[in-house]
C-alpha cells in the first residue's frame, strides 16, 4: 500500500508490462531519472514517539572538613516532576540531485545509488493535562524557564535515540519499494535490481543524519 501511494504521488502513470513483453530498455533511463527527480523529497517513514521526561532535585549541603568532602541532603523537601511528551519523526530521501551518475548498469543488472535518508522532527508537544509533580512545602514551584528547559532536554533525548529507533532502515525500505517498480518497468528483473544507500549511521553521526531544522531544535536556547 505504501509503495502504491508513493508511486501515485510521484506521478507514475505508465501501464505495467507483462512478463512476455519484458525487455531492458536503455532509453527509459532518462525517463526514470525524470520521474525520480519529480519526487524531490519523499517521506518514506513516520514514527510517533511518546516519552516521559523526569526531573528530581533535592537541596544538598556540600563542603569539606579536614580534607574530606561531604554531601548531605537538607531537610527542606525535594521536587519531582514527570512531563509526558509526544513527538513525530519523519524520514525522507532527497531525490533532488538524482542523475545518471546515480545509475550503474551492468548487462541485465542495475544498481541505483541513493543518499542516506534524513530525519526531521515535524512536531513535539507536552501533554499539559498529565504532568505530575511534587514540590516540598519550603520549595518553589517549577518555573516556566525550567519547564522550557525540560522540554528541550526531552526533544534532544528523542533525537539522540534516532539511530536506535529503526526509522532509517524503514525509510530505506520505503524508498526501495518506490524505486524497484519503476526499474522493473524498464525491463529489469527484481532480483537484478540493487538499491544502495549512503553509509550506515550511528549515534556519533547524529549531525549528518538530521534535517538541519531538527538539528537546530537540539541546541539549547
């Protein structure tokens, strides 16, 4: 269903060929390139994340006596808060620069090279009705500035977890499901079609994985 929807969105209206009519058409490569370029940015995965951001603090008396450090909780009451957050992540493949350089043919085999998917956080929202907090009698309540800071920490935590969520692999699969039917219409058999993406990303590559707007959301205000 996803592949059918994506194909419709990219304007692919060619009729499918029968197996008996299948033949490799080199002239159809420019048509493939034009169709892919028309897609531009294609969102191939969407994840909805629910996270609870927690904070717990208690006044402490810190110091040292006779060169020995001490750290003693003060009986002034502590503060605790649990903030539920909902966020939406979407992954896309940018086809804007797709050209003949992305297509390598070798007889009956064809390889298509694509850039690695990018991830963007399209929305994030605190569930204000379900925030739980406890504030000791002699402590001040959580300020708006603190709440904003905790929300920022929650967004950053979600973004940092992207390499572990599986959204990149889902996006790759979606892009392959989009392209393979197009290539099959050129006459190539499915088993002879290879879709290759950019390098595998880990947590240390988070900056290159993110859409620029989402990367900015990670930065402290």
